[in-house]
C-alpha cells in the first residue's frame, strides 16, 4: 500500500482527494464491469499479456492479493473497507472476514494458510476461508509495530514483511505516534522476529528472487526498488542497495506517483507497481515493458489455471490479466 508520497503538500492533497473518491465508490456493492479504459485497444506488454480487463468495481481501496490453490481463487483486501475477500478468475466474489483489522498484504504459507499484514499494527495468520485468524507479531523489543504492510514467504516458511507508518497516519483504526524510531523490514523465523533492515524511509512492497537469496523492497519515498542480500544476514540489520528507480509510465495515472507492491516471476523478472501502473524489469533492473493503468496500482499476484493469470488491485477495482505463459 502507498499513502505517503513525499514531503510536499500538493501530492498529499491529491492523494486525499483520490482516497475520498474511492471511498465514495466504495459505498456501492462491488459489481462486475465490462472492459474499458486501459483494457481497450492494444494489449500492453504483448510478449507477456494476451488480455486484461477490470473484474470488479465498487470497493474502497483494494490491496494485498495472493493465490489460494486449494480454493482456486485469490484472497485480497479491501483495506479501508476492513474486509478480506476471495475472488475467482470468473469474478465470483466472497466476503471472507469482516470486520478485519485493516488488512493489507497476504502471502501463502507452505501449510496452505496465509500471512496477513494489517494496519491495526499486527501480523497474523488466517485460513483461506477467513477463519482462524491469530496474531503472530505485534511488537518488537517491547514496542508496538508501526503498521505491517506487505509480506513475502520463503520456501522454507520464513516470513518477511515491511512496516511503514501508513496505518498510523489515518489508514488504520486510529492515528497515533509510532513507538519505534524506524520503519523496518522484518523476518519471522520459528516465531522469532528480527530486523532485516532499519534504514529505508518508507519500505512498502516486498518479494524474493527465485533462489531466495535476494529480498526486493520498494521504497515509496524515492520510487526505488532495493535489494537486500539475505546470504549476508547474521542477526544485524543489512544495507539495502538501490537496483533501479521506477520512472513514470506513459499513459498511466499521474496523481499518485509512488512505488508500491511487487512480485517476481519464475524467470526472475520483477513485476513492480509504481508511477502509472505496472513495470516489468529484469533481475538487473533493466525495463522490459510496462502496463499503464488509469488509477494507482497497489499490488498484484499470479494465479489461475497453470499460473497464467494475474489479479491486480487498483484503487476501487480489481483487474484480471491473462498471460501467454505461466508466471
């Protein structure tokens, strides 16, 4: 999720207006929509995509999708609507948990449950049907977390998550001053919470490369994707090295120009959300292609039959992308 753009006031006012408009739309029940806007005309990223369309509209602020292979649907958040949903590729929508704790990012665990990062300052685990939620982390060194935002799970079950202050700035239960002096990137291993990085200004999206050796983190403050070398971790915070700066995508939105969620495909390419939509980059940070969107794109997650779809969360909508090959 991205809420704070930079230190200037003008973008903040634009962002407040955008949130107000999406909250207004969110008063409606989510409905199916026909392809329009970015989904018409030529399909962008033609080497990867064969189609894209809006799937549902009428949420308040969509976020945090993850594929549930057992239920054959995505789980995602309506953050400001305090609701967790499930949705199929055909658009069948099911409310799973409401009210939830301002849920944001989700990631599948090896046992089929999901980690969920929530802006009520907790990191939890929940079943794919929304049942059995329990908190697994809420404090670090006796101090409350800021607002767990996005999450990635390694093959061995390690959980990585970002902890900016969006939930304390009005996008959680209450505004509050942070207890911690930093906005961290954390790991949970066997129930133990440790800090991976404590120097990024606004850590947001997070993902792992295919070999699980690198952690990618987007920083909303400077629209930069950073790498953290996990092989060097010895219990002390690691430096984050800049990989590339996300440039504005031509034809995409310009009101909320900030980096957000990301995913990494089987070839190691980074699919990152940022100014104007989604950009696809090599593991070295070189741009491959881009997918413009008319609203801010918060996150994305592969899924569907043979992993040939992507669910995209964007403002009050969710979109379905169809891929030419498995993600």
